[in-house]
C-alpha cells in the first residue's frame, strides 16, 4: 500500500512540474503580436536601407531581411524558440554585400534556440546562449508621421509605380485626420487606427485639373486605395496599407523630418 508520504511527494512533484511548464521565463515574454527592427548582427556593420525587420503575427514570423521579404514558421515554449520551420521569400536581387548580410541574418534566425528581452530589446540566442541577433521594438504609432508613396494599387490587380515626376504623400495628424498630396490635388480624410487595423473615411480634395498623362488616373487610384485600406504595417522606414483580403493597397517610405 502506498503511504501518505509517498502520495504527498508525488502530488508535490506533479504540481511543481506542471507549474514549471506553464510559466515562461520572466525575460522571455510572449512574442505574438510584436514587431522589431534589427540593431545588431554580431561581426557585421549593419546597412540600414532598408533595415531588417521581424514581426510575429498569426503564428508566423516574417518581415524584411534587408533585400527581400520573408516568412518563417515559429514556435516557442518558455524561453525556447524555433525559427527553422518552412518559410518563403521574395527573390529580388540586391548588391552582393546586402545579399550577404541578408543571408547572415536569416541564418541567425534559423539557428535560434532561445530568446530574451533585455532593457526592451529582443535577443535571439544560439545554443551556447550567446546573441545571434538583437532587435529594438518597432514603433506602431502613426500620429505625427509622414510618408511618400512608392506604389499604388491601380485597381486592375497590380501595384504600379508612380507616374514620372509626381509625388504622392500621406501625413497622419494627432487629431485623427490624414492629409497630403494625391499627385495633383491636396486631400484630407479622417482615419481610425488601432494597430494593425486602419480605416479612412472618404477624402475631401481640392479641385485642380492636371493635364499630364496618367496623373489624374493615378490620383483616383490612390484615393480609392485609401478607402480600401483595412490594415497598416510599419516595418523600419516603410509603411504598407493592405485591404481586408490581404492585397496591397499602397506602399510608402517615411519622409525625413525637415
């Protein structure tokens, strides 16, 4: 017959084991829903245009490696992390030094064994406990930021570059109103932002006509792109507006403060 002491010991062991499995390390908070910008890759001087980024969303890790966009599967348990699952990436060619850094960055992610957050910075650690990559948190604040469009959904299933010698801008005010130039006319529109959801009300514009080929068509495509936006993502100095179906509505780069 099992003694009371044996039963008690077994119960305490079971509770202790369950508790250890359920409680993550205090310096390894949940990653789902967080976004980061690479600040350190040991042994390399980082090129920052564009910076590498890492976002954890919907059970996937992804972002920009400095040359191409990528996605990876990821799993965590306590402070352990696995980023070596099946992934995908775009195939754009970049200068050799950029490609080498991107490859080193992805190799660091693939080699991750654990992680921690120290002074607000995410460190991906290798099997020896040493940092393979360090990240700063990515700000998701839109109010007070200004952007210049680099691509606009033309409403025909493609994202088009801007008409030559035109500039399309978008600035987010702290009062819940966005404004800028649609390429010919200026516009204002109310917006609602609750990361990552972003919606715009119909824009009000000035009434100037521009005769240069394609400018007015581009302007209408841009205003429609704003109205179709459902999600916004900031990665480094880039902003993407996407529709509810995931299609890209418009892409931007951050305007430098004067």
